[in-house]
C-alpha cells in the first residue's frame, strides 16, 4: 500500500521529500492506508485504477504547485482527493457512472458534498482530460516503482 510519505516523494519527483500532508497518524496507522484498506475490503476495483488515480493526483499537483491556497487545501484533504481520483479512474476505465457514489462515500467515511466539490475542482483543472493510453500508464507505473517500499514494491499497483 502507498502512504502519505510515498505520495510526497511521487509528487515532488524525488526521494526523501517532505510535503505538508496532514499526518494525523491514528492507532491503526495512516489515514490514507486506512482508506485504501476500506476500499480493498469493500469494493472490487482493478489494480490499474490505483495507478491511474495516482497519475491524476500527480497531474493535479503539478498543475497547481505554485498556487499556495490550492496546495494547502489539497494536502488537508488528500484522502478525498485520492478517493475522487480513484472514482474518476473507475468511471474512465470501466465506463460506468457509478450510480451509488453516496454509498461509496459513506463506506469510506467521506462527505459526499466534499467529494462533489473536489471532483469538479479536479476535472476543471485537468480540463476534463481523464483519458490516458496504456503506454502512458505503464510508463507512470515504472516511475512509481522507484518510490515504493522495496519489500512491498507495487503491491497494490501491479
């Protein structure tokens, strides 16, 4: 699984990076890992969608890296951004509308209205360009391998 530290490295395109991600570590671990575990346990989402969601996050971050207000909001709500990018990837790859997104949000403890707001924000900034070809995602997956823990390299993205 990927954690907040690894996302920091991926977004900055270097190892041992630090970004101001909200690191409220709970008794059960990082909030992002907890979200991913909830998704894995409750939904059958193909592994490729996780890589695509990171690709969307990566692009969103690089489009907004010089806008401090957007970055602060992004890092404060990283779980919702990741969840939203994951849902966008499912919509893109599976060509489904996911009619019960409210149920998905409730299961993952995500406010539906916040989800809608962030989805609009991401789509607007990406200029609604959510299509990526297989070569591009495979290239991005290779890029991700350098930032994953060696013992668990790409365990949810392979």
